[in-house]
C-alpha cells in the first residue's frame, strides 16, 4: 500500500467515524424504534446493519458511475444534494406519520377502570386496556414487518457526502484497488460505529422504565425520527 493510499485510508476511517457520530440520523431511528417495537437485540443489529450497508452502497454505486462515465464531482454533488433533500423529507414525513399513529394508539390504549356492583351489594373494580385486548396477532406482525423496510428505503436514498470525494482521488490515479480499499474502510467504520452506538444505547434504554408513559413509546419514536429529519434538512447534520 502506497503512502498516499495509507493516508487516504486513515482519512476514510476517521471521516466515517465522525460523520456517523455527529449524524444522529445514522443511529437514533434504530434506537427509538427498537424500544418502541420491542425488537430483540439480534433484530436491531441486522436492521441497523442492513440499512447501513444500503446507505453506503447508494453512494458507492453513484460514485463508481461518476468515475466510469467521467462525470465531474460538482455534478455528482448536485445529485447527492438532491438525495439528501429527499431522504430528509422522507424522515420528516415518516416521523410525523408515525408520531400521529403512536399518539392515537396511546390515547386508545389509555388504562381505565370499570366498577362492578353485585346483587349482594359487594363492589369491585378492575383496570384494563381495550387496545391490548382487541389487537390481533397477525395485524401486529404486519406492522412490525413493514417498518424495517421503510427505514431501509430511506437510508438507501440518504447520501454519504464525504465518500464521493474520497473515491475520486484514487480513481483519478486510475487505481481501482485504491477505490475498493477506501470504499470498504469507510463503509466498515460507518456501519461498525452505527452498530456500536445503537447496541450501547438500546442496552442502556432497556433499563429505563417509563411507567405510565410507556404507552407513548411509539409517539416518542415518531417525534425523535421527525426531529432527526428536521436536523438533516435545516441544520445539515
């Protein structure tokens, strides 16, 4: 490995790490959805990894097309900017819809008490939730299955802005090996950072009991994703 490629590889690793760390959209959606939908650790890991790989591959494919076709980096930046706008608005829309659904579910699932008076004059009461009693298992499974694919679709559209310039330098030297090394290192560090943050945060949150607010977890998740979309769109995170 040449000195230039070594420096570029270290740059790709550091940028991949900090780009992920300071981009809450890379991990926050998985943390809150894992909590709200009670995903197992294994399911949380594979969904996060799948979305991370899709996120990286989207920019790698675009970058390779630009390299092969000789498209100027400024033109690719325009496409990446459009993809970023689209991903941000998809996050905003999904978060807002999920928040509304979660709020409606929480209101319908509000615990309430029924008082029963028997003929002998004795009284007793019990508390229950209609939502839990009338929820069918197959409907619940369907809702659980669609969410990961929505997230995956959004992440495929989401660009990795720092990756394209990193790919362009070795490509300009006609070094296919260098392009592959940079892409693999950047992708590995990005996905590994995503998984580390998601696993640690999900583990920590598992010890938190929301008590009466537990039924609002879906609404909280939707609000967090909505705020992530706003951060991407208006703060450039």
